[in-house]
């Protein structure tokens, strides 16, 4: 693939991914205000942007190998933990941007959970043991903190109660 096409796909993937997430958030806000139909518009369009993002990604990389996907996921999480978030968090603290600093810290700490769990599953998947991944996963809807098996009474990262955890 030509470099220009690759760069265009990367930019389009980033843009569509952002639109997907932004529309889902706009849908939540619309729902909270009782604007059910507007929420439905945002949700439908968010899904459409997801389809665009998926097509762009598949045009630029192979996503069919589960072990390779886990390796990419681990590399992404590791970069965020070791390089991206520590720097962003420090800069936000220095600038006294507290809300941004908290958001960076919550993400940085959560990515450590993700990397650890992905590493464990990589071993299972590489040896054909998908069925060994049996437990439930719980994600804090306030900070994203992720745990296996059981939700904690109180989120160790943001102190939200058990009811704020979403089951997967
Ligand atoms: Fe789109
Ligand atoms: Fe993550
Ligand atoms: Fe939390």
C-alpha cells in the first residue's frame, strides 16, 4: 500500500473512531434530558461511524489472528502506561488542570489492569484455551477500572459504589 493511502486510512480511522465515541456520549446526554429520539439518532449514527472505522482498519491491517490482536492490544496498553499517560498526567498536574489530571490518572491505572489481564489471556489463547476464560468482567462506569470475577464494594480507583460497575 502507498504511504499516502496508509496515512489517509490511519487519519480516517482516528476520525471515525472519535465520531463513534462522541456520538455515543451525545446520546447518553440526550437520554439524560429525556430526548429519546435524538438519543436514537446519535446511537444510529455512532454505529454507522463504527462501521466506517472498522472498514478503514481492515483495509490497513489484518485483524484475523487473535494472538496477534492480543499482542497489539498489549503493546498499546503498555505504551499508554509507560509513556503516554505519565507524561500527560505530569503536565496536567503542573498546569493545575485537575479534571484532566484525574482523567489521565484513572485511565493510566486502568490500563495496568488491562495489560495484565490481556497478558494472562494471551497465554491461554496461544495454547487454544479460550474456554478457560470463563469469569465475568466488571467495569466501573465512572473511571473505567476493570476487574475479573466480582465487582468490589467500592471502586479502588474512584470510590464509586458497586452499583456503578457494569457486567460483561
Ligand atoms: Fe463516517
Ligand atoms: Fe486500556
Ligand atoms: Fe471507578
